[in-house]
C-alpha cells in the first residue's frame, strides 16, 4: 500500500503548455467531429453524436457527488498519515460506487428519453460510466498538478476516436459507431493503464465486502448531506443545455446537430471568460465583495465578453459561408451568442452567491430560470421553432442574470435580505 500512497502524494507541475494545448485540441476535435458528420457523413450519425454530446454534458452529471472533497483535503491540506489516507481512499471508493448503483436507473432513463433505443441507450450509459471513471483520474492529476499526465490521457481520449471517425467518413463505413467503439476501447485502455495493482486491490477488497445495507446507509447520508449539492450542481450545469433539451422534447431532432454545432461555438465565449477572468483569482468570490464592480473588475468582464462574442460571430460567419446547406441563419446565431454572453456575464455573481449564500438560494434562482424558459417557450411557440427557442432562451438567461445581480447586491453586499 505504500506504493499507492507515494503515487498519490507525487506532485509534478511540468507540462502546463501541453495542458493548455490539450484543452484546445479537445474543444476543436469535438467541434470538428460533429461538423464533419454534418457536412460529409449522414443525417442519422450527426444527430446521434449531438445526442451523445448532450448526454455527456447533462446526464453524466447525476454521477457526480462530493466524494472527492474529503479525500483531496486530507492529501493536500490536512496531510493525512499513510494509514488515514488509505482509509480515506476506501471511503472515497465506497461513496463513488454506491452513488453509481443508486443513480444508474436515473441515468439510463434520461438517456433512453434522448435516444429512444434500448441498445444505444445501454451503449451510451456504458460510455458515460467509463467517462466518469476517467474524469476521476483527470481530477487526481489536476489536484496533483500533474499537467503532463492529464494532457496525455485527454489527448488519447479525444484524438484517437476523432481519427477513427475521420477514417470511417472517408471510407463511408459507420463513422458514428466507429467513434463510439474507438472511444470505448480507448477508455478501457486508459483505465486499465492508469489504475495500478495496489488501487485495484483496494477497489476489489471493497467490492467483496459490499452489501445492500451499505447502499441503504449511503442513501441516508445522501439525503441528509449530499442531495442539496447534487441538485445545485445538476441544475447549474444544465443551464446551458436547456435549449437542446427543448429542441429534443419538442420533436425537432432533425435540427439538433446543426444547433449543437453553433452552441459549441457559442460556448467558446464562456470558455474565454472562464480562462482569462474567472480562473485568474477565484478566491475573490469567497469573501463578501465591496461592490458589484469589484466582482466584474470594473469594465474588464464586459470587455472580455464583448471580445468573446466578436470571436464567436467571426467563427459562425465562416461556418455558415462554407456550409451552404446550414439551416441556422446568421441572425439566429447572433441571438444564441447573446444568450451565452448573458451566461458569461453571470459567472462572477453566480460564484459569489455560491460561496456566500445557502445553496438553496442558487437552486431557487436556477429553478426560476428553467420555469421561465419553458413557459415562455410554450406560450410564444411559432412556426419557426429556432426563433421561438432562441427568444425564450435569451429572455430566460436575462432573467437569471438580473436575479443574480439583485441577489448579490441586496443579500451579499448590502445584507438587506440575509439569505444564508
């Protein structure tokens, strides 16, 4: 067991440039995979990949819990002894396993709602489970600042399936399924190579002792301590996927691939703001801010959002120009970009509310957002589903941004309404 403890404690901050490159290539490969299927594949494959992306960005979140908090706090803050660290690791594995068992039916139900096919739903579920395992490996590398190891895993997971898809598009041989199968094989390889013999022994020793009573105990702890966190994280993470769910539930799957393509480009606004603004100093959101301008760093945040929006407009213009059959118009892409810009503007206020107020406050605001989005979408539905969707999406995002600003000002800064 000493070997696994030593591996956990290793820190290596080399490879940060490769880390940045890997993140960029991940985003580019996801976008190009869908765009190539839209342009050169067939309609069914491109729509299925769009549905997989939606399940990856939405449904996979039900497998998330706070299992890693205590473990990494013990490693890097409290500096647990070797004995306590192994005990914490076993607890970490137990929490993850029981959470998987508890939420597998919910994840499968959500996937089946998307794809309406038993075999494909099972394949999607299996891939989401493997992706979640790899997420935990990548989380470990981030905490340990092992950027080179993180980058290698991410590049393998993103580039090999992407390469398989390109080859199968060229030879016209089931490119979507080639992508899924290659992703499955790569995930199995990564998990097998990254999890050493000591960790396997820890995992199998827990599985041998597992029984139904452990699941019951976890459910009690989950309801008492973890339900609020998961409700918050699932809701906040789906704020930007509600539009695609609306498209799917209204029966417009034929538009989902192109819409997802544009949404991926629009999300570059948030990635741009996250990287150059939010990630620079996250500690400023933990304490009570002196003013709203303190959170936005004066006009820096609106300026970065504007730059991100202009970059997005340029990229979408190129895509529409080189893809004559694109059904999403330029005006519609502008509306979608405004919605994502509103979300990007809300990021510091959302972080401030997260750290300074009860999680139920954020859950309430996100609930108002979802309700307003679906109500506006239902009552203002027109013959052009995309126009109706984008109009509803923009209003709902504006409502959420306004709520976050008001709550931050009156409940956090002024303390007029102590929502703690």
